[in-house]
C-alpha cells in the first residue's frame, strides 16, 4: 500500500555548508555568498561546545578548518569564537569566525531562507546534541515560518531532536545501505517518523526511490557536483539535491542542463 507523501515545502537545490568550496565552510560569509548566487536553502553542520552552545563545524577536530587544535566540542563558545576559520581557505577570508547555530538561524529568518541543520555531534554527544538543536529551534523559529529540516547520520541525534521539537521534520542521512536494498534503513527512518532519507547520490535507484516515496518519505541526495549526476537524480524524481557547485547550478533550474 502506498502512503501519501509527507509535505516538502523546501526548494530542490541546497547549498552545502553555505557556498560549497567557494568560501570557508560553515561561516556566515559562506552563507551570504550562497545567497548571492540565488540559493534559498542552506545546509550546515551543528555541534555542541563544552558550555552547551550549538556552533557550526563539520569535523570533530579543529585542524582542517581553523587555526585551533584538538576537539572543537571540548572548547567553550568563547574560545571557539576566537578561532580563525577562514585563513585555511584563502586570504580574503582571514579572521572569519565560526558562528553559533542561533546566529545562522536568525540570519535565515531575517532573509526568509530555508535551513537544513545536519546534527553533527562530537562522538558521545549524539542524543544531547539532537535535543539541544530541537530546543533551540523550538525557542527561536516561529511556527508560522517553514520549519528547518534536521538531518543526521546518527539515529540517536534525530531521536533527541524529535523529543524536544517533534513538529520539525527530520531526515536520515546514509552513506551506505545496511542491507543492500534499503529496507532496514527505511524502517529506521519510519521508526523515527522522518520526512526524508538523504543518501549519497550514487545509492539512489529507480526501485529505491519508488520504495521510499511509496512509504511517504522524500528522497534527497548529497553531495552532487556534476551535471550528469544531478540530471540522473532529477530524472529519478528525487526531491532534494545538496551541492557544492553553487556557481554551476542555478537553484531555479528544473534540469541539470545549463
């Protein structure tokens, strides 16, 4: 039996970490640049500081994208705010800081933009980080606005967000299928009352798209940087495409052909 598709009020095209690789990821400069390219839906990574503040960073460790060292979540937000998160990318962004998730959310609200928060916990903080994300959005995001989308590779994080903000849609991220055909992963997503499954783009097949849509969930993909891959996903009828190439794909496109 086919279940009606869950609502999906989001644009198809999603800017990865703000502006892909054109600016230092997960900084406000990156999100501003993505918006300058016309994007209206942004993906970011959120984790907890040692004093319980949600901030933007992908890696557990600081070395790749800042001048800091060690575990990012081991620092207070005051310490995190002093890091240089731009020089690694280019001189133009030297001194760029890592923002709080609240700062990004308020920027999105002020500009009527959509937000996909990937809950990216420091290992061991999966449930706590999910709960904190839900609590924050419950506090600051008006119910009259299109809600943010929570996604995570960690089911515990999605459960935490569900506990504190059950009305905010969730998506299960996957880089591989547990059983080869997607049935086990689909069941996890259904058990978490997810709105979507967000897969590495190569995993989607016509059969899997039909199965997920038939269960009422939406199909989204990461990270899609080639025209052939984007066109394949559009032809499959998927719902979301996360890309670094905000300079290549117009968010107004209905196909991948320029």
